[in-house]
C-alpha cells in the first residue's frame, strides 16, 4: 500500500498539469475565462471583448472577459502563464509579453510560457501633431526640422520602452535625429499633453487619438505600418519618406504552455470562425482596430521571431532589465 501511495505522489509531482483525455474531448464543459492584462476601454480590452462576444456562438460555453491590469500587463501575463493548462484560463497577450523579459528583472514568463491560439490583430502607431500647429507639415519636412534642431522637438511617449517608445528609437536611428523624450503613463495622457501644447508630437495608436482627429484637433503625419492604413489611407507610412521603420504591436489569444493540442484546436477553430464573421469584422472596423489573423502554428513561429528581433534591438539600444 505504501508503495502504491508513493507512486501516486511521484506521478503528481512529475505531471502536475496532466489533463485527462476525456476532459479534452468534452471541452469546454464550463465558461472560459479570458484575462485582459490591461485596463477596460483600451485597445487590448476592446480587441479581446469583441472576439469573446462573437466567438460564443461557435463554442458550447461563453467566454468571460476579466481585466487584470496591474504591473503594466505583467500581472495578467503571469496569471495565464501559471494557470492550469486546461483551456479554462486564456488571455490576450501582446508585444510586452516578450519585452518584459528584457525590461523587468525577475520576469517569470517568456513567449514559451504561452500556447498561442490565434493572432487577432496587428496595430502600428502614428506620429501625431496638433492640427494647424507649427509641426503640422509633411513627414519629410518634420524629420528635416528635427534633424536641424537636435533634441528640440519634444516627443510624447506612452510608456517607457513600450512599443511606442521603441518606435521612437527606430525613427531616431533611421532618420539620424534625436528627440527630447517625454514619457507618460499611457497614450491618453500623451494626447492630453499634445492638446495642451506641452509636447510637439506624440506616437500613439489610432484608438487613442481618433476622437480628436475627427474633431479636427489632431493630425497624424506618419504611420508605422508596412502599408497605409485602411482607416486613414491619406497618412503616409514612414517608409514612404525613406525611413525603413515598420513596427507595431501584435495581439494574440493564448493559453498557458502545455495546453493540450486538442483544446488549442477547439479554440482556434471557434476563433477563426468568429474572425471570418461579418459582425466581428464590422465591430473591429468601428473600433479602428486593424485585424491580422494567423493560426496557432504560424503564430508560435512568429513569436519566436519577435523574441529574436527584440533581443537584438535591446542589445543595440543598451537596454538592461531593472
């Protein structure tokens, strides 16, 4: 009897997250929690909630969105990375899930901590100025002014070493210019500062400034996508001005690593159907979110490439975890 009990203890230690085959076959048998690592109302929140709402018709159980926004996304990322890999705790993750390894000492997760299900979106930022202000000029002229006046153009950035901040550094490197960097806690306060004339330009996402653009107060003069955005097709890309800066944040639905392939496949199938649904696509269009869809295997390869890219970038920039 003692030997039998010891055998069970060893099995539990070696395979703490083993999921019975029957469980995968009957999945989902209860609601699935979707963790959103950022605050309600932001682009990540909107992206996840639109998908969760529209994917429920393709699953036998609802997806319940929960915001866990502390630590700049770290709390949400670590929660799903450490969750039981049974498909009942998943999350929307983004580029910071990779960046944190290089920025925050003691980070307990890497891209390998997640089992990608589907890529939902890829959003590149815009370079934005006041409409009718002194910097409301073609991108080439803006860059030339900054080149002739090093560290005189005040550039507002939402988040230190965020995707937006990395975009700034890439622009500086490729254009051989230097801005005066003004960091903010997020895109919203950066927009407010620009409206008040406290900075000369900002790098932000469309969802963060669109209302002021529609009101004629702010003007985007450059875009970080590979091609012009379908939302603002008159705004040129950085590369059109001779700056090979194509950058942005990806958004991916993922579970914890070791989530059974059958469960990943079930969720992937439901999400793929939802992403082809005209109702879903219209909701994303209204929200100003650029969708970009890729399956589980392709997304896993993409995340590995993104990790290598950022390791090289931060080594070049001399960034060290703090």
